[in-house]
């Protein structure tokens, strides 16, 4: 049996709140990246905010489409919830992109290693691509029941 992670039901009307938070986080990460120089120690901050922007956008999509969000302690399982919620409308490349970004969460948050600004900007680029795609799909969400 394949484990798909734990999830909970959420009122689909809450999806917009998650989308707005995701957009705000992405904007914050981008602003910090614009201010940072390679000698700055902002790499971890940029990366962790970018990761959370993806998580919030993913939650918004999953709530809007299926009324669920991932509650698994392993944030990598968020991509499983995306596939559950969107089915064939979740292109494999976007699922992989979400996994790749979210898989960096522990490294940039908890492992005590310095994350370079150039690495964070690269991660932010992938996060922004996922978030922009998520916004497009979000606009095509089914009407709330």
C-alpha cells in the first residue's frame, strides 16, 4: 500500500486566504533577494520564505479544488496531496518542482548550515515558477459548493 500522507478537510472558501499568504511570502522572498548581495547572510531567510510560499500556494490549490490540505509532518507529502486534489491537472513537472523546493526545507531551516544567496535565488526562481503556475490553476478552480 502506498502512503499518501495525512490530510484534513478544509472549507473551500478558505482557499483564497492561503493564496494571499503564499503571494505575500513570495513577494517578501523576492524583495529580500533583490536587496541581498552574495556576502549577505540572507540565503537561509530567502530560501525558507520561498519554500513556505510554495506550501501556501499548494494548500490554496488543494483546498480550492478538493477541500483538503496536507497535514503530514513531512512537507514532501504536500505534493501527494496536490496530485490527489488536481489529478491529471497536476503536471508531473510541477509536482517534481514542488517536491524539489519543499525538500530543501529542512536543509535551509534546521540543519545549521549556511545557505548561500546564489543558491537561495536559484531556489526562489523554482518557487516562483511553481507559485505562478499555481495562481493560473487557482483561477480555474471549480465553484465552491
